[in-house]
């Protein structure tokens, strides 16, 4: 780990300060041990009597203190002590000033040497973005992704159609060390919220929320949702229900506190066929065929089906079956094309032949194809 120069200088200053304090303390203690004993006025008496002896009779004469000139050693000792104490106090002042700058430029600076006030402002903006994202989630995402953001993985609500958002793989703290993954998650969340996510018929598709895609959220609001998903704490997720409790709604003055996911639209006939043909990844018809007469097919060998209702059937095998009176020739073709025309690249789609479409779904696709005029 590379050390910041500010930290190195601050640590050196602190060590020097501790060393100077120890040095001054040692000098003061040593100076006190060398100072001469202060005079008490009993020196002459101590010359005639040993320590601890009892004086049985009064002193025959009065011994007056003899004035003397100030002792140079005493003056020197006191002056040295004052100088040392004063120097220590002066150094303490400089240490306090140094400590102030240490706090400003080191303690309040982050790893990139940003100013403390910039870091605080950035954190406050993020906190506000998380709060607003939480409020948006409580109003727009609650019914599909649930109270805790677990969506379809919530063991208590198997009916939720939304994918889980409150998961470790989306948490900034878990992916911040991998810049590539961090950007990928941010882009995934932003694009998915903006453009929505289509699902097969019978499932609930996520709508596009961006106002550029016909939704109701602007770019800043979408980023606030992303901030909530990536930076929101457990307490932020727990507050989602609290937000709904304080938001006016149709139920007892506030919004419902339990998710009410939308029910999938039941499609039949041409509508079901259109959905299966154009938006169902299990059928994947549009991956090869074009359904627009003016647009060529993605696969050159795949015929354009834009006018199938008036031009079909399109290959000789199906034409022969139609001429022979087989009214289900197209059903048989979509169920298992290689059985009708060996070597064709189109795979089998009927469930009886390893595909993913039931006969009712295939008939809905046929109804849609025959409507294309």
C-alpha cells in the first residue's frame, strides 16, 4: 500500500513532539536533583547539635540571620527551570497549531487528497440521492419488486414478477474493487430502468420508465433509483414501508403496505400470435425472418413473411401439402420443419419434437401469419 506523504509528515511530527516532551521532562527532573538545598536559618544551630539531639537549655545567645548576597547557583537554577518550562509551553503551542493543520489536511482528507468539505458535500449529495431513490422505489417499484427488494426470490411472495434488486451483486461495497464490474452493474441498472425488460407472453414485462422512452421518470430520477439500489442500507430498505405509510393513497389515507402486482394480460388469437412471433425469445421468429415487407430478413435464406396471408405457402413442400388438402400443413411445418423438408435450417418448435411451443401457441402464430396481407 502506498503511503500518503501527509500521513508520513504527520507521523514524524507527532514522534518529534513526543520526543521533545520526554527530553524536557528529563531536563527538569535532572535539574531539580542538582539544585542546592534551600536555606532555613537553622544552619548555625545544626553546627552545634547533631541531627536528632535534644536541646536541654536555651541557646545562650540569639543568632540572627546573617544577610547574604543572592546565591548565584540558586538564581541560575531557577532561571534555567523557567526557561525550560517556557520553552515547553512554547513548543506546546506550536504542537497545537500543528495538530490543527494535521486535522485539516490529513484527518479530513480522503485517499485522493480531496478537501474535507468536498468529501462531506459529496456524501450529503449521495445521501439525498439515496433518500429520493427510496421514495421513488416506494411509489413505482413496490408492487413488482416487493417491500424488501427481493422480487421473485422473496420466499413470502412468490407472485412478485420483478427480479431481485436488493442483492449482494448490486451492492457498491461488494464490487467497488472491480471497476469493470462496477460500471457493468451501473449500466445494467440504468438501461433496464430506462428501457424496461420484455418477457414472454403470460408474464409481466417491466415497462420503460425513462421519459425518453415514453415513461414518467427523468434521467436524474433514474440515477437516484440506481443510487438507492447500489448504496441503500438495510435500514433504507426497511424504510420503504414507512414511506408508503406517510404517502397519501386510496387505502385508509395511505398507500397499501403489501405489494399488489399486476396480473398478466391473457392474450388469445392474433394478439397472442403477434406476441409470440415478435417478442417471445422462445420462438425467436424475428431472429431469422422479417415481418416487414420493406425490410429484408436477417437470415438471407429465411423468407420475408410480411405478406404471408396472401402469398403463403412459400416453399414447394408446403405448397404440395396445401394442394393435397392438408389444412394443417403450416402447423406440421412449424412443429417439425426437418420432417417436412429434410436439411432445412429451421429447427423444430413443437413440444412433442423437443421445441418450446404448444400446439395452441403454434395455431395462434398461424392466425397471426395469415392476417399479414
